[in-house]
C-alpha cells in the first residue's frame, strides 16, 4: 500500500527526466549547448578556474578583466557552502537538462502543496518548464537566472505548507528552498520572488484579520521569517561579499556629479532610469504572452520562400542572397533593443487561466491574479512611467536591477498555477454542471475576444515598423515586404491561438457532457499543451544550438595577434579596440585585459573608461600598463601595436596633485603626465604626510618580482622616501599592503590605481588579497547551519510526539 502511494511520484520524476533529456537530446551524444553568455563567462573566468585547479583554493580576485576586479560575481566557491552540495545532487542531469528538470520538479512540488492531483500536477510542471522564456534564457546562457526561477516554486511550497499549519514540513522546505534560491546568486529573480510572497502574505493577513485570527497569522509569519533568516545565514559569505562589492560596483552610487561632456549629472543610488527601463514591454506587446509572435517574434527569425521578404530579395538580387538574408529576417517590430524570443506562456495555459478567473474561488485565485497583473504592469517599464518611477524612486533595491521586462517571471509562475487549479476545479464533483459550463463559456468568449481585440488593435494602432528597418532601405520595396510579412505572422499566430482555444474548450465541453472520460481528457490537454509550447520553443532553442564539447570547452581560438602577444611572458595589459573593450571576454581569455564582460563591474573603472579611455587618453592607457594595443587597420585587418610609453607595473612620481572631489580627480587625468604625476583625493593623504620633498634620482628602482592572481610582490631601492604608483586597481575591502612584512597603508591614486609612500633603502612590497568578509561569512554560515539543524530537529521531534499522541488517543477511543 505504501509503495502504491509513491508510484505517482516515481512516474512524475521519470517523466521529468525523460522530457528534459528528449528536448535537449544532443547531450546524449556528448554535445553541449552553445550559450552566448556562458561563452563570455568562460573568457572572464579562465584565470580564476586555472588558479583554482592549480592551487585547490579560491583567489576571490581576477586580474584579466577590467584591469582587475573581485571574483565574487564571476565565479567563487565559498567555505562551508554545504547548500551547494544539495544543489549538485538535484542537478544530476547534464546541462541544460538539469535546469529543465529543476523547473519541473519545483513546480510539481508546488502543485502537491496546493493538493493537486498528480496527473494534473505533471501537466502543470511541464507547462511551466516549457514556457518559452524559461527555455530561451537557457539558450542564451542566463543560467543563474534559470537556476533562481527553478527554485521559486519550491520556496512557495514551503510557505504554503506553513500557512496550511504543516509547520515542520513548511519550515524545513522554506529554509532549504530559500537557501538554494539565494545560492543561485541571481538577486533580481529572488527579489521578484519577494513580491510573490508579499502578495500571498497580504492576502493571508486580510483573511486572518477578517477571521480575528491574527495571533495564528503572526505565528505562521514568524516561522516563515525564521526559516528565511536561516537561509540567509547559511549564505552569509555570498551575501556579505555581494553587499560589500555592490557599493563599489555599477549598482552603487557614483561620486561624480558631472558628465564626460561637462554637463551636470543626475546622481542616483543605483542604475539610471533609462538603463533600468531599456528593456520595457509595450502594452501591445503583452499580447505575445498568448499569441507567440504577436510582434514578430525574436529580433530576427527565419522566413521561408513564400515570404514577401524572400521574394523581394530574390527578384532584385538573386536566390542565394534571398536564402541567406531570409535566415535572419528582421521580424520583430517592438521597441526593445534585442529580443531573443517572445515570453510566450501558452494559449492553452492562458485559456485555462481564464477559466480559473471564473471558476476558482478563494484566496489562491486572488493571490495569483493580483501577482500576475502586477508583474505585467511592472514589465511595461517606461511605457507606464507613473508606476515604474514610483518603484525606482521609493522601493528599496528596485533601482539596482535592469531589464524590467523580466519581472514577467511572476506571471510565468502564477498563470500556469491558476490554470492547473482551474482544471482541478473543472474535474471535481464539488462544482455543479451549470457553473462549470458558465465558466467555460465566459472564458472562451472573453479570451477569444481578447485575441481578436489584440489583432485589431495591432492593425489599427501598430506601425509594424522595426527599429532596425532603415538598414534595409537600400533595396527598394524590402521594408514594405517585411512589414507585409509581419502582418502575416500576426494573423497566422492569432489564428493558431484561437484554434488552440477552441480545441481546448471543445475537449472540456465533451468531458463536461460525459462524451470524454476524465483521464482521456487530461491526456489530450497535456499533449495539446506540450504541442503548443514545444513547437514555439523549438523555433528558438533546438539541436542547431548545440556544438561538440571541444568547441564549447575551448570557446576561443587565439588569433595571430593573440599569438604574437603571448610570446611576451612579462606582466602587462592588452587593450583590444577592434571591439567594445567593455563588452569583450575574448581578450580576457588570453591576456590581462583593460576590458572585459560583466554587468556589475567596478563603477570607478566604468567611469574611467567613459571619461578617459573612450576619449583615447593615452596617458590613462599608459598608467594601466597597456603594453599592447589591438586595432583594425584601413583594410579591416587586426594589427598589434606595441605601446612603448606604458608606465610599467610600478613607478615613482615626481609630483603629487591633491584634489578635493571625485570630479577634480577624474578630470585631472585630462592633462597630467601619469608617469610623473599622481592625482590623489584629500580623503587619503594628509598635509603632514605630503610634507616631504621628492627628488629625482636615476638610481631609484622598483619592479614586480612575482605575480599571482591574489598576491603581487615588488622590490624597491631608493635613497630617500618616495611615492610609488602601482598599475593595479584599488579595492580597499580586501587588498592589504605590506612593506618588509609590516602592514602599511596604501591609497587610491589616479582615480582607480594604488599608491604608497615607500621609505628609503631596500624594501619588499607585497599586496595580498585578504578579504575579511570571507572569514566573517564563514562563521555566520556555520552558526546558521547549526541552528537550522537544531530547529529542524526540534520541529521533527514535536511532530513525532504529536503524531504518537494522536495515535494513542485514537487507539484509546477505539478500545472504549
């Protein structure tokens, strides 16, 4: 009997494994998914991985990107990170099948918490996991985002169990699931999860207030808060490092009040509004949640030989050109800069969601609907400025995240949840025939009407013009052709969604009238849902996205320029200006680059680029020890130039220019010779410390004698006290300087570099990256793990004791 109870779960897990592997079946042949962001990650993380493999320890710093930065947000393994072991057990499948399995598993457990029949729960899990957005983010390599989304349903399961008074199960699930959620290291998705929990909490509070049971609500809330606090605690090292670094990153506050051109700058505590809302959904674009290519699909898509785009090129150029250009046709006509694919939740699932609006009663419907509407409104970003600006200005941390359109992950989770609740109610005997039929009719008319309205609104108010259309204006008639194709795509996909709605409605009507058995109906709806989603997913992520493992594991091949530079075994930096240096991981793979690829680079370094490097200030390139410069010549060929003026790894200056503000400091770099002069803010050196004369002496000498990722050693010889500048990035929260083994202060100079006063004579100077935050976090994590185990043990003991008391009481009653 007990074994029979676990059979559904075994079946569910088997289905999840099977579908994960089938969809990403090239992994069985040893191939790997080519993910653009992961390719970039391999570039910036290579030095860290090499150090880890060689030394069996963590550097927590890398010198190959942006002239040096903390590794916390790139790749870092923290001590006593036991939650990582749990995550690795759950992600036992090859990537990216491991993430889809997590999608399915987490949502299935959420369905169990909502007391959904296991068969419907499987349909819900598959529909959630195959939602187009969740598949597409895997295709481009947003693994951390996918990872975080996968654990969202698991966290909700634990919270729901607490509210259902299953305190032991709820506490343990919430604590572990939230620990896993935080471990994924995608704060933006975790932040959005907070909104879902907030809506649930507010609805539970309203009910408790109405029922005069606030004390019980506070007890439940306390259990949830304690479990979340312990989850935060076990991730203390990760979170403390992130918090410490975020202040100095592009997510932090700039000290500058003037723009590079001299205009006044709006100072914010986070990202600029234009950057936050760059990726905003238009109100009309929201229709692609249930009409897949409502606005043309992705930025570019493949069009067939029957398209006007293809025929126009073929007629005016040739067939070969038509075939090639039609593979990357500009079908998208929204105003987002880039769109890999529409965030399609599914016509079938959305239709079931609408049935839920009319059929499902109670708090869960209110929770899921309100959260979904909220996420859609917030995803409009700059297209709904009143709401967006309020959250940016007043909601804590909201201004730290960009791409507001991604908040639709809330709807991605809530819509299929209510859809499955609707199926549960539709198949139950608690609701009478008339109410079910009424809900089915209302949903059909409303949802089908919404698709019709969307189609006509697009044709009336939509321009069908894309932001890149001018690139195709050289060929007469081509823009008109692509506009015609966009209209055809809209019509086709609108009819497709309508057809799926009417088929689903027909199946439910036949079931309601006993023309179809429930089990058959469930199977048909499941198949229809999978067809709906997977047929769209395959347009964007399919076997063509996979490559042999060797090409993925070694993503970059050294060019002739790289090979030439690699012959130099000294320590220096490379500036690659054949690309945008601030979005380039290739150079970091082979060299120590002045550029890199990361969304949260040091803010001062980004400003150094914007205010100086972008203006081709060679003195700044010199102070960064940019020995080699890669550029494109007139023939568009890559060439390497040796910069003989590079300052080297360290040097003595003749003059110290003291300034009063960050503005003065960065603009002083416009005119100084960085080889002779150092700029320093008055927050560092006092007048007393500066009160010494610097005399030129050709016998003064300083050189780098040993380089490691997190340790640099120099030797110096001077006749008098001197001020040295080091071509290394200043980061006060970790880098310590030692002179002859004694800890010695060092300062920020030239806006981003390190400077030190050196005594006369022979000295050994050593910089070591020794972040205190790691040790502090380790202690907090260990304490939190102890409390988590103890709290879990106490809860389990109380649960067993109460269970035994119930059994004893039942047995006693039976005897009496």
